C-alpha cells in the first residue's frame, strides 16, 4: 500500500470515528483523543490528518457537501433538457436524497453548529448561489422558494427526529414538490405581481382623495 492510499484510509477512519462519537456521545465528547481510541489510530496519526477538532468538523461538512454536490451534478444532467425548472428540480431531489440518507449529514451539521457556528458559512454560501439560480429560472420566484422551503422543512424535521410523518408520507410530499404540474396553476409571474402591487397604492390614494 502506497503512502497516499494509507493516508486516505487513515483520514476516512478518523472521520468515521468522529461520526460514531457524535452519534453515540454527542458533539461535546468529540476530541482528537476520542477519535484515536475509536478509530484505532495513534493520536499522532489522527493529528497528521487533522490538527484540531474544528478541522475534523470542517472535513465532515466538506465530505457531506461533496457527496451531495456529486448527486446534484448527476441529477441536473438528467433533467436539464426536460424540466422547466432544472435548478429547482435538482435542489428538491437533492434535499429528498439527504432526507433519506443515513443521518451523518445531520450529525456533522449539529456538531459544526455547536462547536463553531462560523463553519456554517460553507453550506450557506453554496445554498445562496443555488437560490439565485432557482429565482433566475422561475416564472414565479416566490412559489419556487415556497417549494424549496417545504422540502427543507421535511428534511430538517426528519433529520432531527421531529417529524410525525411516516416515510411513505415524506416520499409522497416530496413527489408533489417535485411535480411541476402540481404548481403551474398557482404561479403568479413577476410582472403580474409587480402590476398588482403597483396598482394597489394608486387605488388607495384615489380613494383617499375622493374621501377628502
């Protein structure tokens, strides 16, 4: 086994150990010593990969982000030519994938928030870019955001064990969120909304003038 392969195996073992510790004992118990004991690596071996606990948490977040980025790229390639809203469809499908995957994503998220909220800038910046793309393609950006927010609600309630819904109910709701045909009739194009919002103040002013 060459050094690069050995190093990659040690890194993955340390990260898997970190997930196990967070799941079993909570993020407050995550230390480099605990990772060494859990993984069977020496502390020096762990520190060769990660100098600090924060570096471990950052690596966990980056690994989850890379996994879902790959999923998103593959999904986008499939729907780009057939969906009216490929960025929204990709984001909804990716959220559904996260909701049905093992809870390592949630554990990494919780641990990062507890240890250092600034680490959340990593996924937040990525989400902001995706939201901009969704708004750009949507006939009704507000409705697109509502669909995204609904998917995120399903994800977070599931990941943190707060959802009263069954797995089948979750899948049904995600399917509806993904189905453009369910939402087309509710769309209000931006121009229509702007016209309505612009007309209302004028109408109110006219009414006030008549009363005066």
